[in-house]
């Protein structure tokens, strides 16, 4: 048991140092696709703001980006609701460089993060 605790203590600093340093952006630039009519639109949301697109409403809680690359790998916490549905159809982090990692699973709409805003 003692050796297990020692191994955990030695691995913990490596795990903490492997985390990427990030900054919070003032908002995010998102892209939405209406699959029914092939309409694509970009929109900018400030943190805490929501915007409707067709039958969905997208809310941004926060956008973060790597300290050394403000235009790089952004990730945003989004809540997406469909009109008339109490539960969100999506709630969680979306990553700009890997949109398939945690995608919106909706038959009509796709939404993904392009980048954070820093102004």
C-alpha cells in the first residue's frame, strides 16, 4: 500500500504540469449549419450571451484558449436548446480543433466553435 501511495505522489506533479495554461476569452465565434436548407452562418457571442438560429438557441458560458496561441485551439462551454424542449439538446465543452470530440447530435443543426474573442 505504501508503494502505491508513493507512486501516486510521484505521478501527480507530472499530471499537473501536463495541463495547458489557458486564458479566458471575452466570447466566441461560432458557426452553425442548418442541414435542411444548407444555410451556414457565423455569429459571435459574448460570455453569458445567447442567440437564436432557426429553432435552436445557443448560449455561451465561457471560451478558453491556450496562453501562447490566442487564435489557436479554442474550447467553449455551450448550452443549446431547441424550441419547445425543456432539456438542452447539448450542454458541454466543444473544442475548435476537434469538433467531433463532443459534437451537437441534432438531426437538423450543426454548431461548432471557430475561435475565442479577446476584446
